[in-house]
């Protein structure tokens, strides 16, 4: 991640607090999913904070700060079990698409792209995501690999 991206992650809470709630709600639901179904699920989750948008900002900010801390720790980390990367072709969440491509290239993890899907590809294309996961587990099981 770039220094600017980490800086923004660390400051998500105050940024979210100054964002008008209705604008954040619209951006959050549209930014995470491509389909009406996926966008409505995200909107429903966010609406549970409609009476206290600052709580949403606190929770999101906490999660983003933890992510920034983990990235800044720069620990040597290798996935030692079978893994599968799944990413929506239309993912607009930060640099998720770019990072998945780099992870795939660097570590050789298989990467599957989900058509007509955003960041929450499992809500945009649940049947395809489930099919890929089931196929992955079947292949891992067939090799006698435990993970």
C-alpha cells in the first residue's frame, strides 16, 4: 500500500464523521456491489446505524486503523495452506483489484475474477462464488491436502 492509502485508512473515522450520512450511505452501498441485490444488502446493513451514524464511523474507522497497523507492521507472512483469491471484476474498493493481481503474481495463489461483481462479489454473484469455492475445496480434497 502507498503511504497515502495508509494515511487515509488511519483517518477514516473523522472522514466518515464529516461525510453527510445519506451521501455515505449511497456511496457505501454503490461502492461495494454492482447488483441491486448486493447494494440493497449493504444499504440494509448500513441502515442499522441510521440512528447513530457516528457509531458506524467509529466501527469502520477502528477496522481501517487495524488494517493500517497490520500493513505497517510489515511482518513476513506466508499462507501455508491452500488458498483461493476471488475478486469482482468491477471492484472499486480502494486498490483491491491491484492488490489481488500482485498477490497472485508474487505468491502464485490462484485468482478468479467474478464478472458483473464489485467488492462484495459474493452478494453480486453468489452462485458463481459458491461454485468456485466448492470446486476449490473439491480439488484440495482430491489432492489429500488438509488445510
